[in-house]
C-alpha cells in the first residue's frame, strides 16, 4: 500500500515517514498542494495537511474527489485547526477523516489501517 504525506512541516514529515515505513507502507512526500495533486493518483491513502503552500488541503481534497479515480483514494486531513467549522469543512471537501495536531502516532496508525482495510 502506498501512502502520500502531503505536508510542508519537515518535523511532521520525518516522523510520519519513519512511522509508516516501519509499518510496511510505501511512502511518498509532497511539500505543497501542487505536488500533492500530482502524486495522489498513485496513492492508496493521502495524509493531507490543511495549511500548505500553493494550494491548501481543502482545495486539494476537493480536486482529488472530482477525479475519476478519486473515490478509491482514502484521505485523512491533518491540521492544527481543530474547530468544528474546520472539521466540517474538511469532511465536506471529501476527507474520510479529520485528525487534529498534535496527534498520537499509534491512534493515527490505527485509523489509517482501519481506512485501508475497508
């Protein structure tokens, strides 16, 4: 299974890349919204930061869902923005889950495994 980490924060990318690789996933990294859109089609799941350069996570999520193969890709939005309005906006954009930062690596991994098992 291939997971795309779309985040511009180096510490988060490094931690997630290590966690997911160690758990047996193939990992790709996108550092902005444009790269995320280019790589999403090759992924089974996208960990998508809301606040990224060039295109934000909400826009990227909506665009992935508009594509012909967009329904098969699982999307987990990650954000420090944890208000109910932000969570609703992420889910309305098409995210399968919305996880607020900081998060537990174990809980995130459990959620990813649950989504990929569907």
